[in-house]
C-alpha cells in the first residue's frame, strides 16, 4: 500500500501520510456505523446531532469531512488540499485530536495521482466498524505499518518505534496495575499501548479485582513533533486517554492523582 504513494519519498516522510489516511478511514467507519444506528432509531435530525456521537465516545465527522466525500474526489488534482481541509474540520470538532494529524497533503512533493490511488485502496478496507474493532484490525494494521516503516528507516526508525516484543517484556517486568505510567521519550506510545494490553490481559486476576484499567494514568513526552503526532494517534485509535506533551517540558499531573 505504501509503495503506491512513496515514489521518491523516503519512509520518514510517507509513513505520516499513510497512517494519517488510515486514521481518517477508521474515524469515518466508526462514525458511519453509529450514524446508521441513530438514523434508524431517531431519524435524520438526530443523525446529524454531534452530541449523539460524543456521548458514546464516537468522533464526530462533519458532512464535508466524511470519507465518502474524499473517495468521490480522490482523482481530482485538488485532493491534497481537500484532505488537509478535512483534517482541519475534524480537529476543530474533536479537540482531543488537535494537532495530532498531519496537515501537509497539499504540498508539492506528494504525487496527487498516487494519493488518489491510495485513498481508493484504503476505501476497500473496513477498519473502524464493530466487527473490525472486535478483531482489533486497526491496532494490528497500525503496528504492522510502524514496524515496516521503522525497518525501512534503519537506525533512525528507533526514534519512534521499539519492537513490541521488547516493550511487552519491559511492561511485564514493571507490572503497571496502578499508578502513573510515564515515558520521557515515548516515541509512538508503544509503552502505553502495551501497558493497556497488560491490564486487559490481567483484568480478572492477580488480586486486582478487574479494576486495574481505572487505576493508571498515562503521561509522556516526545521532542520530535512528527513522532509526537504518531503517539497521539496511536492512543486515540485505542480510545486511551493520556497526557502526551511535545517538547522537553514535563507533563503536569495532580499530586493527588493515582
């Protein structure tokens, strides 16, 4: 899939473009499935009510920003600017995503014909509906691409990705049942993702009574702005809340927190 767009771009550049589009497709799939349910039960007016989505932790996607609009215009020369506009609209209506998505699809270095082809390819994949979520399709796709991009970048790939087997081992040693999970150079949030997976795997055992998920707080920082965006997206696709700051300042946590 990535080769469709890559052309003369290296992995450090095109990974953000590909993962951003996959994230948009995930948001759209989840939105459209929820919209169909609201439409069937409450009608057209309710189906266009933003509160019907945010109340159920579903990202609201305004009409102009929906994937069907991107797909219909994928072969137009202005598709790059359209993607940037779509991201602006989604971030405006979903503050948790502010500055988390790449907004440089209109730049000259991106071949717009190949961008359109990539959108057509992604259009054929169900990523965010209930069946895909139950099989954790997006997380698996995201992990696959991160590992492939890291491999393509060579030693520089270590800036944003540590093999999941290594991170899983560290988390198993730390046993994060409760308290703060802090990563001062969090990359793409691999430590946090594995911590959540650890908690889910031990939700009914080891004396935690199934309450471990509510007993941790996630804090991280990342100096590379593009990698920071990957970290934000990586948590957002899993519905995980955390304070990930860009730069070298420490995250702010409450002294009375967990």
